[in-house]
C-alpha cells in the first residue's frame, strides 16, 4: 500500500511562513503528479499546488507568488513552502499522490492543520 504522511503545520501570524512536508512510502517518481489540497469546515477540498512527474507546477490563483511546491532532496518527499501567509490560508492541508493518467487513483495523507492569525 501507499501511505502519505504530512507534517509541518502549525500556528503562524499573518505574513509569516511555514513549510509542509509529505513523506510518501513509495518513490514519488512513480506518480503522474503530486499535489497539496486544503479544506476548511463546510467547504470543498480544493487543490492548492501540484507538480507533475516532469516537474511542471500549477498553483491556484490565491497562492501564486506566495507558495512553492517542490520535490526536495529527500527521496520520497514533497514540500509546500508557504510564504506571506494570510488568515484565508487557514485550513487542513492534505498531500495527494496521483497514480496514472487515464484511469487514475488518488492517495491521500491524513492532513495537517495550518492556522494563520491576523
């Protein structure tokens, strides 16, 4: 089985930074894409940032220029560097690994809470 474990969440003041980590129990090169999603109570889970197996990145408009998704030196780890945080960024952040392109399957982490105070 594939497991994803997020860490790095916490409480930060507006304007501050946090870095989230996602450790995957398989080489991340095995997946067509890795992504970070976030969800707040009563709202749908939305994609924040993604990175493909070819290292192409995509970001939701609200985080462009502030967040960076990258596959770091750690073999099975994906990161989300979050800068200039805003209260609206407060959410549970989930790591996602997508296997396949046509008929795909998504693996999810347990989530890590990010709270940004004003």
